[in-house]
């Protein structure tokens, strides 16, 4: 689950910088991905293309382009794209009048320029470049806009342009050791920020103020692009929250779902706990049921297992405790892939036959939602290993606080 971002004012920041003075920038604790690593990713993509029976992948600006090259470029009505062929060679498709800017933006990941002029549109030049490179079939990134797909099909052949999802999922779905280190650290930092914020909370605080504290605490730790949900009491029964602000009362159940990015890699953690009083027995019971479902999903993760098994395991745990195994009380999938995108393929949903491999990272986030009463979710990021799965940071110990075991 992901939600809004908020920008603290200068006054908020000055005030909260004092509150969170103990949290300092941890960005230096893990190296960012290097140009040499991205070069190796292009070569790995080349091998995957061969294995999937296609000759090239075409990618518009976005996370797959960043993954392969580090290049950022704003989407516009004109096609700017990366083409990688099975030999791992890059080409940049760019409007001709943008060619010099493209050369400077792509300096760390250079490639031959396939320029197109305004009157000709990108398709004929792109089709010529593909033919010249000996390509018979080109895969397109799943996020490539359909108008460009259709234009390319008209110029290069309807059947010669295929959906690249199997290739991009194989490419980005399995994380290497460096990526796992980045994801682990990002999620440890978010958990640390949640704990630090929890220690400042008292009845009377608004959901907006909690969100500001989550933002500043994570930014002080070095995370960027911080987003948050801070849902009080029944508001948490809507998994993406509600618009109106609420004020924390003594004994209210608070659900915090938040994250940010460390060198581009995402965190995403949810903690549900009771503030200012001991949790009621019913809240303790439901928290334990959700925790059991989270562990059941975790235990289902191992190489060779299918993604749907984790979702099913969580639902069986809920059913054993008397809740619906369907979508009545737990109305979303148990988890999503995570990496450069907060939500990315493959996902842990009940219909996914994706076969798990070491290095795949997911959220594990069951919940129980009782409209008008409460919503309770616990979310951690986990990684499939050679013989099971590992968990980033600490499991939440209980509904009294977000602290780990
Ligand atoms: Zn989340
Ligand atoms: Zn999530």
C-alpha cells in the first residue's frame, strides 16, 4: 500500500529537526549502484533476450531505463527510448533536435543515436535500426505507451513486436546482493523512523502531524521520496486511508504505512499499534491473527514455490482464526514485488503462478479490515533465499508499540 507525500514547511522542519536530532544521514552506509553494475545489467538483459527468443528490448523513460542506465528523461508526446539488443548493445532513440541533450544525459551509458525528425515520426527510423542490427523480433517494456507500440507494429510488423513483461520481470524481479543490501538498509531505516516517531506520540496528535514526523524522521536518515499513511482507528479499515484528518485518542489503534528510497531502492513497512493505553483483548487477538498470517506467508516463500502459495497460506491462517479466507476481511493480495518501484512484478497474489527464485523481494502484508471498527495490517519486506526466505529489519513484537522483537 502506498499513499501521499507531504512537504513539511520550513517551520515544521526546524521544529522536527530538533525532535529527531538523534537521527542522522545513513546514506553513506551503502554504496549506490555504479555505472559498471548497470553495464553488467545490459549484458545480462542481452542474455535474457536470447533466452526468451527476442532480439531487442525497447524501453521508455522510467524505472527499467533507470535500472539499466541510470538515465532519467521526462515523458513527453515524443518518443525517447532505450533499445538494447541481444548482444547487450545500447541505442538511444531520440528526437533529432534533442540529440545533443540526449548525448549529455546518456554520457554514463553511451550508445548509438537513432534520431528521428518531426515529419517522419520515430517508427521508420526505429524499424530501420532494428533491421540493420539483425533484429527480427522486438520486445517492448510493459509500460511503453500503446501509441508507440502500434506505430512500431505498423512499421516493423504486427507479430514482430511483443510484450516484454517476461523479460523485464526476469531482469528486475531477481535482485543481486548489492540490491538486497540497499533494500534491507532502506527498510531498516524506515522501521527506525517509525519507532522514533512512535516515541513522540501522545493523545491529541493529528494524523497530519504524525505524517509530518514520519517524513522528517525518514528524510533525516537519508531516505528520499518519503510517502506515508497514518490512519487512526476506523480510518484504517480503508486500506488507502481516508481524506479527513483525525486526532489520536488514548487507546486508539494507529496504523502507519510508510517508506522512502535509499539510492533509488524502496522501503515499505506497516506497523499497527495502540497509543496511550493497553490494547483491548480484541485488538490483541486480531493483531496476533494478522501476525500469524504474516508468518504463514513468509514460511511459504522458498525457491521453486509459486507466488500464489504465500497468499493462500496467509488466507488459511486467517480462516483458522475464524475470518474469511476470501476478500471479505482481507481484501488485497498478501504482497507485491519491490525494488526501484514500490510495487513491481512479480506479486504475491492468489492467481500468480510465478515461480519464486532466490533474490526475489516482496512485501508480506496481510491485514484485517472491519469497516466502522478497525483496520490492522503488519508489513515487512522479505527476500527469497537459497533455502527459504529472509526478513529485513525486525518483526514487530506486539500491538503495544511498533518496536521489534
Ligand atoms: Zn505499505
Ligand atoms: Zn506494500
